[in-house]
């Protein structure tokens, strides 16, 4: 970021293609390393690790189960990574949208068949990771795919990728910290059904803030927009407005509030001089600026 002649902050641009792609690659590789570790560690080693982290003995079994189940969700980091790679390879945004909608339609069709076609239900490959309540209802993956598709369709790439990561890593953090330490500091239960914890929500907000500030590290005053988006994602996961699955609502609402936040930041600074980029050419750009040459 830079200052104009009057000393006011103005936009220099948003995350470059190189920065965003590198960030997503690091996150995704780290996520798959975590999946590999949880699948290869002996059950006793994982239990000992959890216990050494300070988890109460009575919660160790539940925490280990939640880690094994949630680790698979890290595969969701592939969505923003593949989306960004397609844009890097000069796929148009419209074509990316069509791919997303096609995959979402196929996923919903398969899950509806699981619910209504006995042979599919009996041989469904992902039965082991479904929650009990998903046995007779659409699984979270359907809402996740629809949430990602809507987010990619509605928001600029940097915002869309950030909002999806808020869901993947933020929701996982809330679940793991909530199961492990929920109620240790604050005994008041939160959420629509009173089953969520303050500790889990703080963990999600913190993770979302760190992720957002990292992605938009090239944007001045980024922390204000990221704060709004992270808070929106956390509150949406906590209260699930209208009872809609948070896999659908978190990325859409987070994307909406991130966009609003960056527009508000632009409104709080002097208009850039002629030739200087605006927010629509920075964090809200539909085509990321190229990285500077070394």
C-alpha cells in the first residue's frame, strides 16, 4: 500500500495471482499432510497426543473421533485451490461457475439417490463419515458444494476463496476446540440448541482473522474488513440463521460481509488520484493483479 500526496492511504491493489496461489498451495498441502497423519498414526499415539495437549481424560475418546472425522473435511481446501489454478490457467470465471454448478448438481443427484434408492444407500462409499442425523437427510457435502458454488458465483476470486477457507478451517477449529475444551472457561452454552461453546467460537474467529489477514496482506487496512468477515462467519456458524445448514450460509454471508467491509474501507479514505486503483481493482477485483517481477 502507498500514500498519496496528502498522506492518505489509497489502494495499491489486492492479492496477486502468485500470492494467492502460493498461499492456497501451502494451506492445502498442510491440510493433506494432516489427513495423512491422522490416518497413519496408531490410535494410541493420537490419544496420547490429545491427552498431552491438555484435553480432559473424559473427553479424549470424543476428541480423537472428532479429529479423525474433521480431518477429512480438510479436503475442502481443494475447492479454492483448484478454482484459483483454473483462473491462473486462463479459464474464465463463467466457465468456472459452470463447472461448479455441474458438480453441485451431480452431487445433489447422488445424495438424493442415496436417500431414495436402496442399492445406492447400501453401497454409498462415504457412509462411515456421515453423521447420524445425515442418515435420512441430505449430507453436509451437498450444502458445502452449494455454498461454495454460490460464493464463487457471487464474489470476486480473492473474497470467494477466503470465505470458503473460513468455512473449512474455521468450522473445523470451532468443532475441535469446542469438543476438547468447551465449557472449561465459560460454562454457558451457545447456539440455537445450546450445544456450542465460547471457546470454539473464539477459536473459529481467531483462525478466520489469521487466514484473512494472510490472504489480504497486500491490502491496506485489511484487518477491518477481515474482522467483519470473520465475525460474520463465526456468528453464522454459532447460530445457524433460520436453521439453514452452516456449510451453505457461512461462505455466502462471510463473502457478503468481506465485500461490504472492503467497500467501506474505500469510503473511509480519500478518493485515489486519477490512475490509482480502487477497491474494485484490488481486493474486489475479478482478475487479480500480476505479481511484480523479481
